[in-house]
């Protein structure tokens, strides 16, 4: 962890809400760790949700940090996979924008890319610039400084590989695996093969409607299927059924906004 910051604001942005959390760097024994101190949610579309979340924090008497880390929810993003071409890494941002521009018919997009698990494809993500600009305008007006803007799926895939190195090796070496990240308004399914990441599939659904959830997931299940809950409530409800369906469910430490 970087020692250059004392506190930061973390925002999870979705089409109709914004989750805000204040984290501070605190010493635990001989280590420095980030600790959650305050959190709030704002409802609404566009800048309204961000303004509501920040106002809710202010009403708690919180001094809002100037440093901001933004995570973009899966349900406000477009995703694609693009094969890796040796010697062409510097062209990836331009190629990613061109790909989405062709598909969507315009270039008013904010695009990110990351190496997909397996190393044979780029995971591309894009969001409409008008939507992102509306959110960021609220931060700039308050003198807040975004230090990172990351798609939620990219954050979670990186965390899974970092926290589970043995699993990372199996993901590269073997096939027939699927990761399903449970979200508030759906589930993001990531099938794997021996070559790496095969697809990115978004299912919009209410995870509390478990019959619908498993109807969507079971056709995609491989020999090793992992369900990652984003909250303790999801884990509590889905864990017994996951075991019955042959899925290994992971705790809320993976997939949470942290």
C-alpha cells in the first residue's frame, strides 16, 4: 500500500445510484492498512446520485478527502475482448476506441483496457463520456481529485488473481472454469478455457430471485465454477444453493468495492 495518502474517498458509480465510502490509512501492529470509516448512498441518475452521496457523508460530519478513487459499475459499461497482437501494445487504446466507435456509432467514449486472464486477449471496457463527465463534474466542482477510474470487472479480476495465486495458475493452465460476480442488479459471468478468458456475459436480474439466477448460471457452469458474492447478504442467501448446484462460493472480500 502506498504511504503517500492518509485518507481517500471511494465511489462506486452505477446508472441509478452512487455508493461513497471514506477510507483512512491506519496502523495495525507493524503494518499500515486501509480502514473503512464512513459510507453513504445517493440515489438518482447522473450527477444527482453523486451529489446525494456526498451530501449524506457531509451530514455525518465527515471531512471528505480530496483524493478520490472511482469504480464504474458493470451495468453502465460496454465490454469486449480483443486478441493480443505482439508488438502492437502501444496501439491498444486507439484500437479499443475504434472498435467501440464502430459498434456504437460515435467516439464520445471513455475507454479502458487490461490484459485478460491467460494473457491472450485484452479486456476492453467503454462508458459514454456524457455519463462519466456528469459524475466527474460534481467532484471537480468540490475540488476533489480522481486518482483512478476503473471498471468494476477489471478491479475484481485483478483482486481474484492477486488474492488467489494458486487459482490464477489453474486458470491459465486449465479450462472449463467460470467466474460469476454477483452484482446488485445482475451477475457478470466470465467463462474460462485453457486459452484464458473466453467471454464476458452480463445478465441483468435480481439476485434475490434465486430460481432465475441459477437458471442463467447453470448452462454456463464448467467443471470448476466460482460464485463471488459482493456483500454478506448475498453470501448468506446464495451459499447453501451454490453448494447444492456444485459452485464454490467465495466470501464478500472478493468483489466488494474496497
